[in-house]
C-alpha cells in the first residue's frame, strides 16, 4: 500500500483535514475568506501533485463540495465540506505474459536472448505490457513484480529473475526491470544477456562497466563513412533543439562516448557498417552516425527515413518508402555478444543473424544500388 508523502502533515493546515492514500476530506475554516479557486486550493493538500493533475480529476467527477459536483473554478467558501480523490495511475508492474522468446543460451544463472525489433526491454511509462521482461517472467515461470513492492518483500526465487536494481531507484523513475543487466533500444534487434540470479548479475554488470564485454552491431547507414574504418568520439547529451532526441554536445554538457566502426559492404548511396562500443550511452550508435552525416537507414528519430543521398526522383523515393515500410525502425542489429560466465568463468560467445526484414532490405539495396568494394 502506498504511503502519504513525507511533506504532508495535517497539523500544518488551518482546516479540518484528513487524508488517506489519495482521498482528502476538508472542512474549510472560517478564516478562508479569499474565495480561492478549488483546483488551486486543493494543491496544498497534495504536495506531490500538479494543479493540472488535480484539474483532470475534477473533470472526471472525483470532487464533491457539500455533496454536489462543482467545476474547477468553484470559489471555496468557509464551511464547505470537500471530498476529493486524486486519480492515480496503477503502479508500474510486470507479470508473466506468454510472448515467444528466441533463447540462444540458458543455465541456472543467466540466459541470452535474441530480442526482436519493436520490443521494449522493460516496463516503463507508455510501455506497461508486451516487454521483454513480461516474456522472461513467463519463460522462467516467475511471479509478478510491482514498483510498489518493498525490496525485502520480493525475492529472486519468487520472481525467477535477479532483483538487483529491479525496483525504482527514485519515485520519479518508476521502471521495473528484474534480470536486466543492459538494454537495447526498442527498434534494435539482437543479443542481450539477462541475469537470473543476483550472484550472476553483479559480475556481469562489472564486465559491462569495465568495457570487457564483446558487443558488435551491424547497421545499414546512408552514404559511406570516411575513412571506411575508424573511431567516432564525442559527448552525448540531450538535443537542445529536440528534447526527445540525443545529440553530440560540448563535453561539459554530456557524457563522453566513443564508437569504433568498420565498413564491410558499400553500395552507391548506402553501406553496411559494423560498430563496437567503448561506452554505452543512450542511442550512441545512432547519434554518432548521424553526427557524421550518415544516419541509420529507417531511423525515424534521427533523419533516416528520408532519402539522404542520390537523386530525389519519384521512383527512387517510392523505392525507399517501401523499404521504410518493410523496416520501420533503425536498421541496427546486435549480432555478436561475448563475456565471461560470472560463475564458471568460461568465456561465452554468441552470434545471431539479422532478422528477415533487415536481410530483405539489404538484398533490395544490393540489387538496386549495386554492391561495391567497402574501401572504394
């Protein structure tokens, strides 16, 4: 059960007020003679909520004054008896869902999966079901996990996955991620290791932090990187012009990132590039490639869903529009993953081919634009 915010203290209000969970009952005191709007008046009893949120609840009929419905602009008067319920979203949680999984490897401590493009890794606002975590819980025959769970009340034996960092680290970060050691973007397919036990989670996380994990990605990009092989370095932070995107920013405004690349196949106006990461910043490959003028084909966030190179004729535009429909996300696949087993210390190495749609797009590019020497 959720508790009241620490900042709520009935004794500090000049009113008869009680609050249980998200429901407040108030008798307005005789001293309240300024006739404040009721939406503004109620904010004092919900220090954790915005006025907009209170207005939404009023609009949905969760307010009674003297037993009657009133509008958000109602002027509060002495003696008014107010009963108000603030609307709350249900807590973030994950329960087993029978979603097919491509499990590449599994033992008592960990498993490696080949995540499909379009699947979010863990529940978060906007993605309350259908995530990799939901599928994993079903696969391991585990139990549900909620952001409201107390850390000492839920165990990995019950859940079936590691509970290290599985619950929210802060009230404004309501994610639920049992077993998750690292992530792939929703639109990125490929290999990902998951911890089933805490004893495996910590050493795996340490390998990622030390950059000793072998992670390789294959992407189709617009144009050709010059030189064909090299390193892209630059800090990554929030794009000041588009807050939903990341960008290369001055060092003091972001986190340093370094990406290695090698062109393995070149076409007239696109190419296939393998990427390796020394760091793991948000959208790192996509941001660094775009900063070089070579965004990933099909990337809707970073300009990859428009014809970037070559002629702009109608037939060519239609050709690429068909490719974007076939692959409506960045052409990015995590094809190689290697690490030391956290318990046995054996070195494990896995590979996974790009998904069918990815390969079909590449075949069509080869036929239309021609395959050339990567170093040409």
